[in-house]
């Protein structure tokens, strides 16, 4: 069994990295951190020490497992890497090592008019375009459906306004790549 957890991140994205953080676990001054993972080989009676998934995280993880792999992890608000957007991470072997990032923000923006696209500040704390809350569900042996929202354009320096639009994206897991469809 594998479990993925959000370690912290209840503040704005911040602008700096804490240089005193342990190597591999650095975080922004607002205390966002990478997702962490733990394993159990005895049906959940005991678990390994949580270890960071470097390059994945930091907000609201969703994890699904397909028979024989891959593991698929989704989330957003990558403040820990000073990166904005919604992401998916795929671990082809299903063993929790070598997670490959897929930028869902770019896939979302393809073919949409400007009012429905995310900008580079999709999860910026001072004017979110999305909550970074995603739904993720397996819909077949090599397919999943991810759902997420996009807020209307906020006023300068203000909170999200203008309503919210829900989107769904179908994901197909081929042998080498992840295909996305809206």
C-alpha cells in the first residue's frame, strides 16, 4: 500500500525559500512543502517513515492506482517550487519512485478562448484562478477523469469573483505518454 499526504501549506505562497530546511525538503517562507509518501507491506498495520516526493506537491493530493501500475497523483499550488498550476504526476512502475510531472494547466489552455484559459498565476494566493482542489477517479483500466474549477477574473488585489466554471478532462495512460482530452 502507498499513502500520499500534504504536510503543510496553510498560508500564501510566499516569495522565498528557507535555506535552513533539510536538503530535499526545502520549502517557501510560507511553509509549503512537497507531498510525502509512506508504504505499508502488512496491509496497513505499520507504515514506513514519510519521505518527500521531490517535485510533487503541495496542495490537496489525490492518488489513484491502476492494476500493475501506474500510480497517478494530482494536485496544485506548487508554491514549494515557485510554480503555479494544476499538475498530475505519473509513476509508471507503480512503486512510488520516479514521478513524472504533467502540466494540466497547459493541456487545459489548448483550444480555449482567452476568458477560459488559466494565466501563469493560476494558483497565486492574491487572486486565485483555481482552488487547486481536483477530483480524480479511474474510469477504466488505463483511463481517469480529473475535475477542477476556474474562477472568473478577480479585481486587482481582490478575492476570486465572477463565478466559477467546472471542467473535466479525460486522461488516457499510454505506454509512454499521458494523453489529455477536454
